[in-house]
C-alpha cells in the first residue's frame, strides 16, 4: 500500500496486476488499483478533478485529466472516507503512476492533494519445463 497526506486528506493506493485482463505476448499488461480517500480534517471537502501521470517502463508519459473519479465527485465530511477501484493498461510489464486530486473546501477555495507515486509491476513469468 502507498499513502500520502495533504491538507489533512489521506490517500491510500493498493495496486494489483490482473493477469486475466493482460496479454503479455501482445504487449498488454493491466493493473487494477483501489484508492481510499479519508478526510482527517475539520472541513467538508469535495473531490472535483483528477490529474494522472502514467509512465511505462520505457519512460513514455501519458497524462490523464478529467472531472471526478469513476464518474463521481464525492463530498467528504470530516472523518469520512471514499474508496473506488479503477484500472490502467500499459504496453510494458512495469511502470508507475502519480497524480493529484483537485479538491474544493466548504469555503469554496480550491486546493490540490497528492496521490502518492505507486509502482505497477507484473509478476515475473515463470516457465516450468516438464
């Protein structure tokens, strides 16, 4: 698990390789990642935007920006959490992701929170010789 805390908002990330959705012989590797966002502050906040930087093993960077996460813009009261699972494909067996969420406090002021960098690693393929 990877975690970061910004402005009393904690983000935890748990990535996992999904072999059933991957095809290594075709250069297609797929990971799911579960994110839990917890408001440890005293202010109500809302997640409005996401910005991902996804880098494969060859150093190629893909940026993704958009509203909310998984079609939602969750509101977190003090002490509340929100979690979701999404996925990402890569053409290489490893890479990493890092990002930010654009938040808005109850006073209307926008601020960004950090999503920790996390590693995407396919397990080594093992060959058994009979």
